[in-house]
């Protein structure tokens, strides 16, 4: 069973030095990324969610080279291991990942600025905050401070981490914190951005190869 690597690859890691044929590893930037992905995984790939999250390595930031080194040190594609590294775009992604799949490890960079950008869903925010379906305060706040949802280009500049954070605009406007993993859990499949569906399509394909046989949704 794959384990979780904590920040900075501390000595008590549970991932073995070399992974076996058919194993899979998922690299994410931080614990919050993992929790958001966990919520989406149980909605989009429920049968494989536990295995997927058990195979997570937390990089401690946007460090694609660290992911690649870790992947290669544990045997890489030559030993039958499959892997995906998911990265925030940030401000144009100054630290670019290696070319996708060039060294065996696949990379995915969100088209929006942060993984938190995909939580700016009014319905999911309402449900996570236990607000009524007719309560329009979330929409009013988003309309006042953010570009229109249809303006994808403008949305790419939004710092969702700050907007949704402990001292962010939404927290101050509502007078209470916003539970990000709760928002992710409350997001329905038809509310998820195409990027999220693309990520889980790739994960499903990689897991299918790592563990032959059809995957039940």
C-alpha cells in the first residue's frame, strides 16, 4: 500500500524506495490540494478514490523538478510505475515543469491560477455554508469582486487563494470562514470546471494501466 509523503520528504516516509510494477503515484503541491482532490475523487472516481489518495506525495510547493526526481528515484516508468503531478499555474508559472511525459512522469497545470479557483461556484459555496438555495448573497459578493464566470481570460488573473482565505473578501463579507474542502465536497459533477474533468479523466486512464481491468465509476 502506498503511503503519503509529508512536507519536505521527511525521513519517516512510507512510500518504499522503489515502487513495484503497476504502482501509481500522484504529486500535489500541498495538503489543501490533496483535500480538495479527495473530495472530487469521491464524486468522480469513488471506487478508486482511496487508492488514489493513498498514493499522494505532497511536494511542499510548486516543485515539478522535485516530483520528477522523486519519481525517477523510485524506479520511474522503466519499472512500470505511473505518475501524475498536478500544479497551480500561479503567475504564469515561472518554474515550468518538464515536458509532459518526457521522463515518464505526466504533468498537469491548471488553466486557472490555483486549484482554489475551481471552488468559486455559487451553488457549492451556498451548500457548504448551509445557506438556502434562494439566498443570493454569494452571487452578489462574487459579482461585485470577480469577473463574470464566462470571462475565462479574466478569471485566470483571480487570486482565489486570497479571496477564499482566512482574511479574504468572502470571509470578511460573510463574517465566517469558508470551508474549502467542504466547498469541494458540495460541488456537483455538472458544476465542475472542464479542467477538473480532464484531470480525473487522466487519472482514470493512468490508474487503469496501473491496475488492469475496467474501472467502475
